[in-house]
C-alpha cells in the first residue's frame, strides 16, 4: 500500500510539473519555438541517418535465425567468365559439388542469381527484378509463403522442366492488388508461360537490398531466362551466389576449415582436365591458390553494404556534431532563461521548496522540450530519409528502404530525445537551483547578476559550438571541392546530346538467331529517324558500375607468375567511338569487312597498348579472347583509342579491350543503344521510344537517360555527402551565430552599469564596441583554434571519400574561417550597437 501511495504521489507531482512546463512554454512561445526547432533539426537528422544505417548496416534479414546464415566467397585469382563481383560467385557445377560435403557443417546450401525479366499480367507488362534460385532456397532461409507454397527441391530437377514462379510479397500486393486467386494461374515471364505457385511471406524482399524481388524462378529454368548463355554445366563460368545455414554448435570458422580443404581438392581435380589441360602450368598454380571463405550473412549480401557503408558512417559523424551543437545552444538558452527566473526560484526556495523538487521540475521542462523536438525530428526524418535514398544507389538501383518510422526507429528517437533532454537540461537546472537567497530576494531591479562561473560556462558552451561548427564547415568545404573536381574530370568522351537506353529482345522470347538481325534493323531504323546524328550499340554502359572482364592472351607478352590477364572489356559497334566522341589514335574501327574473319578483331585503348606492347601504334598485333589458351593469339588489333573512364570518374585509366558487339551477344541478349541527337535530348526520347515500338510494340525500353544524366548519377553519393555536409554546416553556423548573439547580448546587459560608468568617464563609442568585439574575438578565436585542430585529425577519416585533394586542404580551411568570420560579425553586430548606444544616465540610475 505504501508503495502504491508513493507511486501515486510521484505521478501527481510529475503531472503538476508537466502542466507547469506547458504553461511556461505557452507564455514564452519564441523561446519554446527556438529550442524545439533546434532540437528537431538535430534529432531529425540523426533519426534519418539511423533509419538508413539500421536497414543497410544493422538490421538482420527477416529470415529464420539469421545469425546462422553465411555466404561463401573465394579469395584469389579468377579464371574464366564472371558475372558479378568475382569473390562472391561460383559456377553451378561447383555449387553442386559442394552440397554433399557441406552437409557436415550446414543444414542446407542454396544458390541464387539476380537478373531482370518482363512480367506480364494480362495486357500489362513490367520489367522487374527476379531471382533464379535453387530448389532449397526458401527452406534454407526459413521463409514461408503468404499464399500458396514456396519452391522445393522437386521444382529444380531437370533443365527447362519446371515453369513455376513464386511472386514476391511486395510485387503481389502493389502490382497484383494482393489477389489470392492468382495462385494457380499462368503469367508470362519474358514471354514464357509460368504457373504461379505461391507468394513469399510479407517483409522478405531479398538478400541484397538493392530493390525488391518480384519473382523467384527455379535455376533449372535458366535457359528460358538467359537464352543466350546457359552455362549450367560450365565450370569456368561463375555467376551464382551461394549461401548456407550453419548446423547448431558449428561456427563460421569451423565450417571454413572443412570447406576450404574440400574446395581445394575440387580445384586440384579440375586442373587435371578440361580448360586447364590447355593452359600453361602457371594458370593451374594460380587457381590452386584460391581460398574459400565462410562469411557472416545475417544482414544480407555484403557487396551492397560495402558500397554505402563509408558514406553512412561519415554522415553519422556529421549529424552527431549537429546534435551536439544544438544541445550546447539549448543549454546556453536555458542558462539565460534561468537568470530571468532567479527571483522565482528564490521565492520558492524561501517558501520551503527543496532544491531537489525544483531540480526535478526543471528537468521535466527540459525533457518535455526534448520530446517535442523528437516529435518534430521524426517528421523531418521522413523527408530527409526519402531525400537520401534517392541519392544512394547500387548498380543503378535505388536502395529498397522503407523510410516510414517503425518501432525501432521510434525507440531510437525516443532514447535520443530523452538523453538529449538530460544532456542539455541538467547543468542549467543544477545551476538555477544554486542560489544565494538573500541577495536575490533583495534585488528589486530584475537585473542580471550572474556569477563568474555562470558566465564562464556559457562562454565554454559557445566556444564548443564554434569549434564543432568549424569541423562541419571544413567538412562541407572538402566534400564540395571534391565534388567540383569530380565534375571537372574529363571522362574521355563527349557526354552532351547523347541519349542511352537498353533493349533486350531475349526478354520477349527472341531466340539467339533473331537477336542479331533485330539490332541491325534497330540501328537502321534509328539512323533514319529525324534529328538523329549517329547510333551505336554497346554491351557496357560507361560510368554505370557495369563491369565485364575478359581473359586474354597477348602476343609477345609473358605474364608474371600468377598474373591474370583480364582487362576491362566491352562489346561495341563500329560507330560507337564516333557516337560518344572517343578519339581514334591509330588504325580503324569495326566495319562489315570484319564479318569475313568471324569478328576476330579487337580495338584496345592507349593504356592497354602501353602496358602490354610498350607503344601506341600496335595495329596488326594479335591477342586472344581465351585466357591461358596454348593456341597462338588469333585476334588482330585493328585500332587504338584514347583512354576513357569505365566504372567511375574516380578511376585511373585501365587497360581495356573493345570487341565487336556480336561477340558480346553470345553472352547476353541485351545491348545498350547510344544515340547522338541534333536536338534537345529530352525532346528526342519519345521519338526514340516510338522508333523501337515500330519494330516490336511489346519490347520494353528501359533505363533511358542522357549521358550527362548518367555522369551525374555516377556522382550520386559524392553529391549526397556534399549536399548534406553543406546543409548541416549551414545549420551549425546558424546555431553558433545564435549562441554568440545570446552570450554577447547577455554580457552587454550584465555590464550595463559598467558601460555607463566608462562612458561617463569619457569612453567613446569605439572603445565600447571594441570591449564587446574583444569578447567576440576571444570566443571565436579559441573555438576556431580548437575546431581547426580537431578538423586536421578528423578529416583524415574521410580522405577515402575525397577526390584529387589532400585531407588538409588549405582552401577548405580558409573557406571555413572566412564563413566563421562572417557568422561572428553578424552575431556581434546588434549587441555592439546596443552597447554603444547605452545612455550613461539611465545606466547609472539602473544601478
């Protein structure tokens, strides 16, 4: 009973304090608005970053016991054709070989391959992300069905014999109106009829996080989905990601010991037959140096996380600094408000209230303010998260992230708000209740009489704001200048007036013998379209994070031991170089003469020529598109072109080979089309779509954009860092200006009598202004010095995100100091004018 009475009394007291706090907020709307807005911006930015960090880096996959899920990867030189990040992919035969020995340490082993396909429901067709998966995919993950059933091992036995599909829950809900009767019906996938057997469980979008998977299809149906390359039985074609689930009591390290030995034995057998019987001994030796690694996969496919991990960590530091500045500013405001309430606190203490009681009330006010700031921050975080998701892309796909706050995000915001309330509220509350009652009660003028300790604390808070602002201003300068340098980089080709789009006839069921004639017709049709200056075909779109490595042998070049000759490659038409403005340095480009040689020709870039031949004019030399082959190189180099950026604007020139696109079509049925226009590219886009539709009205045209837009998209993460750093540093500077203004205005008010005496004794307005300016310069100077010292160390952490500049960039530091000087001058202007206009007579009467 006593405990209940105590709890009831505590709740009543809390209720009274809360009502008192709300009345105080209503009476001081400007103060309340400034505090809530400051905290809302700081908390909102932190919540937005946490939303992305949680889903990309922290949140576990929505699968059964995610911590026991692992991914297999390979370290070492790769030999053969690779589709994807080489270290994360395996051939289908190797996957099958590993399943039996893996059963000793895994309860199951499954594989997946992501691609895109045209899904047609009735008359509507849509290009969507799909996965080819092994039959035990859902069983290993522990993912069930929302409707119908999932795939099983019996759905993945014979090639081409299992035309079934499991739809993703989000696709089923958003595109199929969550129609349960769809199960058992037939849809068309790349114009092939497939039966819908189920819908995967809600919340499971996939393993890599780039975009929700619309459908999952058995691996044995690969010939339907990729008709131009099957490779189910090709040991030197790696394309599958492999995942397993550890047995109870087995660690990833233990599983790696077992499987690494098994994997080495399989490689040893492979070197004795097939591909490696035709290669030099060095090739087999290099292969045998590969190691199999078992990596944790509780958070999904790690390549996606690696692409965005560093930007997220940098942004986390930036928003943390903003929140600290906001807290320091609010603490300074509360200290100033405590001076105004000194008489109120003294009266309550004199009437018998305990210091603990007053301290509790002031903390309740602080917590109420922080919770209001947290509520505002939650709303702001939704907008901020949406903004950042649009910037953060992986392989041309926006991240599949839900920005609506869930319980985890709301819990994070609540915890940050409560900690913030305690952080900025405790010291002002503690100092507000430490009063000397007699002098305070005798004070009839209401003037500010704070002690030196109070003033030093507020000065320290302002100095801290200035120092943290310098950190953010320097960071904004670094990221902004880095972005500017990247935009000024010459990609090696002309990006103006070029439209690029992708067409894949295999998505509409075109057999391989129809794909070549289709692209020849498409070239002819587009070239005759009004406003088109030139047309080209390419397998790889530059600056789009697309990558194709092809193994080669080079005439007269002896590889170093273990060296893998796999330069960057592309398949292009003869007009490609003219269309994008890539200069030809020697020789010629592809033309119809090369068909007679079965396209045994190639064009190399200057980096390739210098690295492997030692000079640029190497027309007539030979290479071979067959890494490690003992046969003499049979492909003639017919031209050399200038270097150009391939993956990103950051890269240094790398060796590159251009093959006729007819060779590329043997690997995939789709190509990118490059069109140089004589008019505004935006106006040309509908015309180009119509031209494709004239050949095949049902063929999807996707990823249509200008090369200029492609270049800007390649800078998305750099632009995100620069934009948010600028926004956060601007906010920090405003908060620092507010803090400086507050402390200077407070000092002028506290020293009004002193100013009056000085002026009565003959001091001029200039000396009074200098008295205020001296305090301003002291705080700004100390804060700037501390900030610069901290910035010199901190910016080293972001050096990997910068391009073409040192972390200690003098221009960025100078820019930060210049902006800080402007902020300081603006903050000190009004207090200085007020000090200079003090009436000595009124000031002496005030005393």
